[in-house]
C-alpha cells in the first residue's frame, strides 16, 4: 500500500473493480438461467415439479 496514493484514486479503483464484478455476476446469472430453462424444458420437468408442489402444499 503506497501512502502517496490519494483516497479518491483508491475509491475510483474500488468502484471500477466493483462495477466489473457486478457485470460478471450478471453475465453468469444470465448464462445459468438460460441453461436452467433448457434443462427444464428438455430433461427435468418431472423432477422439479413435484419438489415445487411439495413446498407449496404446507403453506395451504
């Protein structure tokens, strides 16, 4: 850590890194959602539907 670096410069770098991380997370979430929808429509509807109904029944 250099003590010559000002607080505003450090905050600018932190904000840039935070923005990059947010963008990466959004991209990963979008990719995972697209994979989940593909799996739901093709392979796993019979597995996930009973899980959802069993979670919904105790509430009613």
